[in-house]
């Protein structure tokens, strides 16, 4: 028999036999979201959140020159409404909060460069930051501390929702990033708006019927959905919060109920303790990975190994005769042929291709964003570097969502260099340096629709570094227009 619950934030849940059971996790989470303040966050959490904020802003800027993002910017401009929230890189363009989240969110994932929780398998800050900034601007007078707190809570919630899901990410037809991230988007926006526990609960309940996103965009090549999905999904978080703040009631039993998230999307296969244990004591913001290279996170162990060998042994492209990749089942599926002329129209598909990524690594010691904008530059990698890259299947590397990789580089003189990578660069256990993070942001800013010079980019870097001292985020948003 289905559980029943009263519509009260303080209620417990009763089973059909009248025995008191655990309340839905959304009740505990809503109370936690209401009571948590900036002062409750550790210095380590604050610094991790600021790193994610800078990284995400860079990803947005890098995506603003893409054709789909330009088209979406025109769409939201035509909607009209209150000019409250900045469209980043839009030349001082402001639109209603939901429209800003659509436009800015559509830019974040254009090159699959956004941060990742490697265990939860989703992109936390892509979900939380744009809704938080958009509603903050609409309200006015929001401090940097409020943004940091909202992003910390949003990232923690969406990561926990992902961690609670059992099995492999491809065991279900739902694509985890937007399906899971929407709860973080809602939580961040509601926190900025100083929602009560009841309003947080209603916002989560209004999020549930808006959750969506399938694997179609990864399997149907040429679709724009994969690259713009963050805008499509997370504007709905703003809608849920605005409705909740207006007194609209949401569905109850959001997570644990018979019609809740885990029953509806994951056949009830989840670990409830991941949602609620250690709330306020453990923040997943500290366990988020930043990406050194613009490609799907699955490729990063191979990239780490290849670039490590090339750098350590000072190998030039012409010295490399062959690269042999040993890959498991997941990455084997990403070793696909690439046709000349694939960039820029299919740049998001290139960002998921192991052959192309590794070929770019030996050609350029990385993946320059220019490869996704220039047909000529991408075709040089496809024609001249990809033939040097081979792969072989190794079943011992199976069993991981983000698989380890083994790499052997053979030089033209017959030398052989090998490496194995289990933890990719950017993971908290193998973090990017501050210099690497700043370089990434500067490169992203230079690739924007209105390119930022280095000194302009460093102004934003400095602003985010002192975000917790900023009384009003308006000064940051001025730099992003």
C-alpha cells in the first residue's frame, strides 16, 4: 500500500499499517536548506565553491560564440519581460531570470568543459550557479556570501541525489546530469530568495514534475540538445522557486514516495542515507572535479596519461610514431571514426570522442578550444594525428563509470613510454593548480563571442577570489556583461 503523508513540513510519514516510518528525505533537506548560513561553511568548502564558480563562468564565456547559443539569445530577447538578469557576454543584455538561465545555461556545456562530480556522475555547478545569479540580480542587493552559500547547498544536494542512485549511469534511459541537477538548481535559487523550509519543500515538489532528459542527445549525432541541455533544464528550477514563493504548493514525498523521484526514474533502486546523512557536516562541493580539457570526463584518465608522458619526456609531435590506448568497455564505445569537416557543426560530438581527444593531445599538448571552432584546425588533427592513435580493449579496466586508462607511446626511434592513470587530473585527489585554473579561465574568456583580453579576464578572477567580501554581486555581473 502506498505511503500517505500530511501536507506539513513537520509531519512524519505513516505506513499503511499505521506504523511510523521515516519521513520523506525532502522534509529533512528542506529544513537544512533553510537553516544553513555562510558561517556554517568551512573555509575549504568556500574555496572549493569559489573555484567552481570561476570555472563555470569560464565555461559560459567560452560557449557564447556558438551558433546555438547566439540563436537562443535572440529567442529570449524576443520574449520581453522584466530586464532583471544578465545574459553573460550579451553586451549588457538583461532578460527575466528564467530567460537568463536558459541563455547562460545553454552556453555552459558547449564543449563539455564544466565541472563534474566523478562519483555522482553529473555537473553540479552547471545546475546551481546560473539560477542563483539570475534570481539574485532580480532581487538586487545580494551578497557574494549568499551566492557562495546557495551554490554550496545546490551542489551538495544534486551530488547527493546522484550518489544515492545505485547501478551504472547507463542502466536507465534517463540522462543523469539534467535529471539530477534540476534539484540543485531549485535549491540554489530558493536559497538566494531566502525561502522558508515550507517554501523549499514546495519548490522541490514543483521541481519533480519538470524533471526530464534522456540519452537521446548522446546517441543521435547532430542534436543540439546535449550542448544546450543545462539551459533547457535549469530554467525550470527558477520557475519552481518563483511559484513556491508565490504560495503554489508542490507534490509531496519528492524522493522516497511511491511516485517520487527514485521510484519514477530509477525503479526505487537508491540509497536513502546518501541523501540525508551528514547534512551540514559533509559538503560534496569539496569533492567536485574541474576539467583541464574540453572533452567528456570519461576521456580524462587517458588524456592525463598521454599528456603526462609527452611532457615528462619532452616529446614533439613528429617524434611520436604511435599511441596505443588500453581501454575498457565505456571508453571503447568512445573510440569512433571522425570525418573531416566535423567541426564546428558537430563540436559537441568531437568532445566525446577518445580518438580525437588523444590525437589533439599529441598534436597540441591539450585540446585548444580553437579546434572546435575551426574546420581547418580540427581537420589537421583528424588527418595527421588520429592515424597515430590506436586502441585495444582491456576487460580489466571495466567496472568503473570513469575508467582507468593505460597508454603506451612509441617514438620514431623505437623508444617506448608507458603510463597508467586511475585518477584524472582535476579530481580533488589530483587537483589542477591555481595557475592551471586561471589559464583555463583566461583561455575560455578569450574564446567568448566578445573576447576578453587577459587583463579583463583577470579582473573576473580577482572578483571571484574575493566574492565572500562582496556586499553586492552587481560589480561581478558588470564584468560579465
